[in-house]
C-alpha cells in the first residue's frame, strides 16, 4: 500500500505519525498487507513537497501528532480544532499549528522534563547530524532565511568561534529543535514497532539529492560541487514522458571524489539514519548513481544538460561492507541504460515496473508481467507521480484501453481498477505496491503529484477516515491470500 503519512485522515490539518498512522497500520493488518510504502519523512517547505527538504536526516515536525505530547512535556498543549477541507492538507495552517503547539510543549518540557534520560540519550546518539541541524535551524530563524550562503561570512563559512558563541547565546533555541526531533522520532518509533508487530514492513523513500538551502550542504560544503557557495551545476533529468523540457531540480551535485576519500562516510551515515526510519529504502532516481544529468547553473530548463558518470559500484560496495545486505529498492524508471540495469543487478536490488506504463507499446513492453526477466522487481499499479489508475484509464487512447481490456481478459466495468490491482498481485514480481487511491477507485482529482507542474494540488490530497473501511481491507486480504502475498508468506 502506497500512502504517505501526510495524506492520512485525522482531526488536524495534516496526517501524522501518531494515532492516524497507527490506525492505518491496523487497517493494513486487517487487509493482510505486508508492506506500507511512504514518501520521505524529512522536513518540508511550505508546499509540503517531501523531495525538497532542509535536512536528509531530520523528521518533519508538521507530521508530529500534536494531540499526544504529554509523554514528552508533561501536558498536552491546547490544539486548535480541525475544520477545513478533510480532502486536502492545509500546509500553511499545518505548519503554523505545529510551530505554535510545539513551542508551547517545549516550554512545558523546559519546566518539567528537561533532564529526561531518554531525551539525553537521543541527543547523544544522534549528535552526528542533530547538532548541525539544530544550529542550522536556529541560525535560519535568527537570520530569517534558510539561504545559508547569504548569512554573514562567519556563519556561512562555519567559523568555530562564531558558531560556539552563537550556540551559547541561543542555547535554548538549539535545545528546542533537539526536543522537536526527539518527539518526532519517539512517536514514529512507536508506530513502526506496531507495524512490524502486525507483520507490516515500512518502505521509505530516499531522494538521491539534497537541497542547497539545507543543513546537509551548509555543514558539509566540501562534499558538494560549489563555487563561492553556489552550485557549479545543478541536478535534473532530461525530457521524458512527464516533462518535454526535462525537470530542472536545481539541487547541488555531489563532489564524488571528495566523498570517496573518506570511504563515503556521509552516505554511510545517511543510510544508517534511513534504516532507523524504514525497513526497506526505495532509492529515488537510482540511475543517478550510475550517471547523473548535469545542468549548467542558471539554465532556464533541463534540456541543455549532459550525462556524467557516478561511482555507483564503489559507493554500494562501501555500504555493503559496512551494513552487509542492503534492503534497497531501486527506482529505475525513465531513461535507463544497460549500465544502470547492470549496476542494479550486480548489487541485487529489486527494480521497478509500473503497470500504467505497460500498455502503450504492445505485448512486448517490458513492464507487462509476462515479460519480467525475473522476480527481482517491485510492481506498482502507479506511483505518487502518476495519475490514479482510474484517471489514467479515462485518459488513454481507445486502442490502448482496448489492449488493457484484452490483456486482463475481464469485462470492461467500473471494477477494472481492481482487475489491474489483481494483475499486480498475481505478477511474478517479488513485491506488489498499490496506491491507496486505486483501492478506493479515486479519479484524477486524487492525483498526489504532477511532476514538473507547479500546483497547489500537489502533495495535498488526503484520504478520509471512512475510506479505511473493513470491506476494502477484506478484499485486499483475499487478493493477498490468493496470490501468496500475506505477511506470513
């Protein structure tokens, strides 16, 4: 099941990692589902995009369950009633509510729980990223901008004396950011333990790149291709199915030579953090570890970029030497070469197949289940970047729709979406993942993201509580049992 935490139903303006997430886990367990696929849990900007974060390590404060803060601060601060549109995440209101409520919770924590041993343990264990993150956030708030390259030189360049003096003067602000992260990770740990206890493993997403205005780039400038604190070139992808002018992401690129000198230590820490959040990590834009699309800084779009080799084997060999087996799924969609496939296969990572892409090229299309060369794949009916399956069916040409009907060998009815879900479950792929919108048969109004399109509708769709109905769970359970995809199997 693919459903991001922010899209969960609940009383507040956004889904959370607390009670709403635990309710979904119980529903998945009722439906005998063994996988819950979510998007990155890192902090987001005002539009809620989980792929544009100011930290690759921290949790998103907006996803904290604000009604369950008493264990961390001794009291539950008053939370404004929900209201609003239950079908849409209200990101500005969610951010403002979280900030106000967590500030009140921190005041209570400072009075009653400041010496909590669990909090002290968390700060010590996570200090490798948490100290820089807290300092970055405090400086961002003080200078009223996350653009660290515009801060005064002593902070921009991380002069030790200046950072030490700021930390002493603003120690309470740093402590607050540590407190908020402790609450987030504590709540999520409880939910993940419940999921694992119910036989549900969590698949989380790791964006390959990080944002320029992030704690990561500010704290590790030598690991990125920068000149005068600005990117020499930026990341993107060339023109494809989703975007005729490509996608200009604008992320700074890694200095892979610098990273290799210490055995990719930053990546080891990043994967270690990811494995604390998720059971399996889906690497978004996996092909960037073989070659990445380099776009000149200042370019208006991504059409003028070029492919540049990346040290995929060296990186994954270093990670495997440190972790052993890597529970990783490789997002290998888009312009994929034989070299990318071979990199994935050498390291044993499952690739991805998307059924919505399977019917446009006839019976030989590699995404049709009968063409899968092995079971080392994850089949999706659609991803967070696709239209819903119902919306897709309504938009495709008649000849493609006729092929879908013929391939399914099923009558063309309103239940066709479920026939495509069945196709995913009965495929030879190792795992099958279905967006929640497909389970409820939602149309294009429920699309979660349109790549390359700036829209307030992106990242804002939200499920309703009544849609987590036992009937839908029981139907999923029947499919899982019929095709050997239950948690037990």
